[in-house]
C-alpha cells in the first residue's frame, strides 16, 4: 500500500514539473519601485502564431468598468532564449504577442489603483494596494491576466514577502517555502475570486459549525482588532448557519482594511467572493463601527448563496473583456440584502417591531429612485444607462425579496420561504452550473406556483410599484401612506450639523409651522432647549422627552447662536407649546386584530414557530 502511494505521489509531482499547461506567476513584495510591483509569468505552451494577453476590464460583483489594464506598464514578452517578441497593445486591457509558439516569459510592472491618479476611481474593495512595507492587497485580477481561450488553465502564484508579513486569503492551497508562498487555483475565475492581503498580521480564527473562519484586520491605528470583531462576527454567522441549514464552505476569510479618514476620501464598502470577503472601512470608535460592519458581514457572507452558487451564464462564464449583464440583480444583490436583514429577526437578534422599522426605511430609501423602471431593465443597464439607479438593488431589490418570501410562504401554506427556494435553486444549479437568464422566473414558478409568475411579470419585469398593501396584509401588517396626525413640535422636521461649532443647524426646508411661533432664522444654530445644552449625543433624548411630557401652553425656550457679521450671538427664542399637523409618509405596523390565518403566516415569515 505504501509503495503505491509513493508511486502516485511521484507521478503527480512529475506532472507538476512538466508545467507547460499552467500559468506560473512570480511577484516579490520586497522589490517595490516607484509604488509599482514587478510581475513575471512563465507562460503555458501556446499553440497559435499570435496570442492575446488580457487584464480584466471589469470583474464579477463590481458592476462598474474599471479597465485594470491601465495600471500596467513596460509590458514585455520573451522566447526561451530570452529574446524579446513583438507586441501590439490592442487596447487598454489587451496585448497581442507575435511568434507566440515560442513565447516563454512575460514581464510587466503594476501600479496600484488605490492611490492612482485617474478620473474614474476604482472602488477600493475591487482595486489593488501597494504600500511598501505596510500593506499589499493582491486583488489578483489587477496583477495577473490570462490568454484568450485559456481561462481554464491552472494558475500558480509565487509571492516572495517580507519575513514578518502574512497573506490573508480564503485560498487553502498555500505552500510556504522560506519567505515564498505558492498559491494554486484550477482556473482564472477562482484566482480572481480569491484576494490575498499581505501585512504584519492581526488575525483571529474560530469555527462556526464545521467551517474555519479567519478574521484578518489591517489598521495602522489598531483601534479595531480582529479579536474585538470575533464575538459579533461569530454571533451573526451562527444565525446565518441556522438560517441556511448549513454553511456551504470549509473555510471563509473576512479580510479587513481600515483607514484613518484624515488622509483618504470617505468611500467605504465591501466585495464578496466564494471563500472570503474584503472590507474597506474607517477605523472608527468600536461602538460606531460594529453595528454597520456586522450588517455588511451578513450581506457579503450571504453572497455565497447568490451569485456564487446560483447565477446565470453571464456570471458563471464571466467575460472579463466584454462583460454582459444579467437581468437578475434583484436576486444577486436584492435577495442577499433581504436575507441580511431578515436573518436578524428570524434568529431573534432584533424584535419584529424593530424589523418593521428596517422595512419602512428600505421603502422610503427605494422611493428616491425611479419606481417605474422595470427592475430587469435596471439590471441590464446598471453599467451605463441606469448607473444612477443601480443602488436601488439594495432597496427595492431587497423589498422584491421580501414580497417573494411572503408570497412563497402563502402559496405553500407556510412551508417554503425565499431561503428554501434559494436552497432548491442551489440544488438545481450550483457553483459550476449556470441558468439561462431567460429561464429563471419560469424555474422559480415551476418550483412554487403560477401566482409567482404574475408577480414577476407585473412588478419585476413590469413597471408597477410593489404591492406592499396587499402583500403585507397576508401577514397582518398594515401599510399606509401619507398619514396625517397631530403632535408637539420644536419647530424643525430635520436639521443639518456644523462640525466646527458642534451644533445643529436650522435649514429652510427643515422648518415646520411652529418655527414661525419661535422665530427661527435660516442657519440659526441650536444651543439649548428648555435649559438643556444640545449635543450630538442627546438630541434624540431631548426630543423624546419634550414630545412625551409637553402640554398645550407650556413655555418652550430655545437658545440659538445666530451669525451676524461673522460673529455668533446667542439669542433667546420663546413660544407656547402647541400641536401642529404632521404627515407620516409611510406607516408599517402590526395589525393588533390580525386573523389566525394572518398570524400563522406571520409566524412562518418571522421564524416564530
Ligand atoms: Zn452585495
């Protein structure tokens, strides 16, 4: 038995030595010059006279055109004897090489996107970072390319690094020899899918179910550490595991880069992959950081359901040079965003009442976009024509997921919700089997019932606003618009904040009817309300106390700072408290008199069975 094993091992290592059927890349992180990294490639055997080398124009999940080829300089190609071969740069992202049958090596330099001087800035989680001796982010599509027709060849990436650096990644194929890490993937798609962040490590590892979780944080300030995040990340992942039934990966890495806002533009966000997600965020105070970060974690992690395990051909066989969009961003982003909120109520992390507030916020955010644009059209045009509408995938997209969840539960008498539907689709398709863009709506209908097809036709392919009233009614939730009511007021509906003076500011649009009683002027800054100094930390408290205890005729005393000739003067304003008519744009609340049937469906929806 032992001998056979050794023989097998020898065969594998011999075939690895032959190596003319794989890409072998080399990068040395110790040799950064002018903020650029040198890349060399031992090429696989080329069987045509000419060949095109490609660096992506766009990558999956980004939904923007980034032209990563623009960061490549001094592109050279050589034959076995080290003689240069003729090259033609066809466009920003493509190089054609002559005498390709003799091609042996390609070399070039890569400049990082994060601090590049370009007009269309690459969203950081999709981009690349070279900070010598500090942090190097290998979003691999920015450094390594592929030959046309040869995306399915194996890849070997050899990275020589500073001794104290560690490369955090979701890849499990690392072999380390001295200061060189070798990573291998089966094809280009898997390489692009697996970013590697190099720096002096701050990592924490733990298990959720059978899955190994890595949290890796880079932060100069070290305000937020991997250890600090571990407890909350574990808590949300446990809920996500229960929600999905299982975590469908053996290892998953949360790779996090935190910056200090003084020296960067404030654009933050994350990008999902099959075995990792990358986060670019402000190194803020822990209590401000954790809540939104855990929301991002829930969203990015749920992407392992879709598009990573359920996707159309446009995504499954991604064209990095001529990207084609799919019609189904409502699912890839919308359903994922819905799950990220819904898992919290379903798993008991937030109450049903708090969850209705989340829904209300999504509804009012979605109404800032064009509600009559068919969602499938938005999806197809998100790179260009409907770029300014594309953020609606996180708002209306999530609400489409919500409506479908309730409708699916209704059609199956509570047995099958959206997450169960996604499980069925994942069984039907999966990471390596794409659906045809055209067939998805019919497939979901086939797995549920004909009513669902009507919903898709009217509200996803069609231009009708989502039918909240009828859908929410099924679970005993009331939805109303423009509801009039009376309440006490302090003269403003909304405020802006002046960080220099640390005071809230009265604006023209933010004033209500009671503002006249008080005599506010535009740009007045609020100093105190009934003797209490107003700060960012107590605005809500002051407002809640006032509206709870105010009685008709009470004296309302407000001190404002009013700027006159560049000098702030404190001015006392007075009025008698009175109620005024206000309008609530949207009301979403539980119906106290819901029927047994509505309650049954509500319990199924909120996971209270
Ligand atoms: Zn997303």
